[in-house]
C-alpha cells in the first residue's frame, strides 16, 4: 500500500496568492466544518438505527469547498455525485434539507423521500438530479454544456464523479464529445484511491486520471485534493477557461476517504488501519484550520464559536427532520410521468 500513499501530493496548504479575503476564508472554513459535522452526525444516526443508509463525503471537503467558491454559485450548473455533501451545502443546500433526505421525509427537496440519501437534485441551486448508476451524469452534463453553448450563454457545467467511475464508457464518450465541441464543461474526478474496495492501480494503468485528457483534446489538471487553496486556484482557472470558450477540463483532485465506502461497507477487508491513520494526518479540515491559525485569521476562540454554531445547526436539522412527516405510499407514483 505504500505506493498508494504517495498518490496525492502532500505539500503544505498555502494560498495567500489565491485572492480570497479573510472574511471569505472564514466563511469557507465554517462551511467545511459544517459539512464534516453534518456528515459525522449522519454516521451516528445510522449506527443508532434511525436512518437506513449513509454514504460519506468525509475527506473530500477541500475539493467541495474549493470548487463551490470557484463557481458562480446560483448561476453555474452542478451535476454531482453521491459524496458531494460539502459541495451541495456550499452551494446553498441547508442542513435541514439534507436531513430530510437522510430520513426519507416527504419534504425532502431532492426527491420527496423517494431516492436514496445523497442523490442530490435542487432546481433553485442549479443542482441536477442524479441516479445510482455511476458516470451517467457525465454525458448528461456534456449535453447541458452543449445546450448552453448553443444558446450563447456563459454558464459552466461541473460534473463530479469518483475515479472508479472513469472505467465506465459514459465517462469516455462524454469527454470525447466535450473535446470535439469545446464544451463549457469541467469534469471533476474526486480520486480517493478506492472504487469501493478496488484500488486505483487495478482500475487504470496510468498514474493520474487527468493524464487521459490529451486523448480527448482537452486540458488535464491534477491537484492535491486535501488542499482547499490548490483546488480553488486551479478550479477557478478551469471554470474561466470553459466560460471564455477555451473548452473542457478533466480536473483530478487526489484525496482519501477515511471512512468506509458507505454504511454497508467494511473497509477493513481491503485496507489496513495503519494506512487510514497515516492519511488522517492529511485531513483537509485540519490542514485548513492550521493554515488559518498560522496566518492569524482564525483564533481558538473564534473556532469554538464556529463549533458551537455548527453544532446547534446540526441539532436543529436532526430535530426538524425527525419530526417531519413521511411521504404517503401513493406519493411513489407521482412526479414520474407528466400529467
């Protein structure tokens, strides 16, 4: 496993040159903290038997927050995948709305309680509804990007997926289409080394997913996905390239999930505890916190204030969702076919 541990660059977080104000950096930090604490609560609720399923975005938060803040939020379009809790929260989804989906409640804005949790979809935020088969969102996102180009607009579409999903034909067909038509598209690969239990070296015979970009005639970028500054800087370039007519980017953010693939997975069967503990030293939330502390932007007192505010928000979201009504059985038949 030692070779896998070197897969993500481990340089220290920086970012004075990223052009982000102290106020924005603190907002990003609080959003990242919220994503982590909501995610942790979802695991607890599953272990308590209160929810049926959870699939985590822990470890991916720097990718999510860096990407969201590089976007024109509320204007650009996101076609996400199931680990994108932090990204959806950063775009404007509330903890209450997430919890409604987690508990399968009637007012779940993603699917009315019909889909599995973390199958995002929210019209007001330009988050496109996804489905369980992986990589299907990439050709759909390419189609959205083509429609935007044909309309003469400048909105950029971001489609995200895991590195295991890049083994699907949908991924390759979409990138070929994006290259041919110079689409305003960014395909974000959140490479956490494992496609459920299968390590990256058994998925592909290249060092980086982004190495494939040249085959489609598009830009390829690989960044340290645990460094929010690196993600923000390079994602902003990719989005502006797409917006200005420069074409698509295959954007690879190398990270790690310190938790099992989902609440139904036992990751002890395919990776050691030593490996997981080694990667926890690169925790994106810890790295962001330490960098803001180093720069004098974040203080211990302010951090505790954020923790208290986030904890209250998570508690409120859980209480709200638990008290919300379940969908009626006949609701399963609605919102599928047009009247």
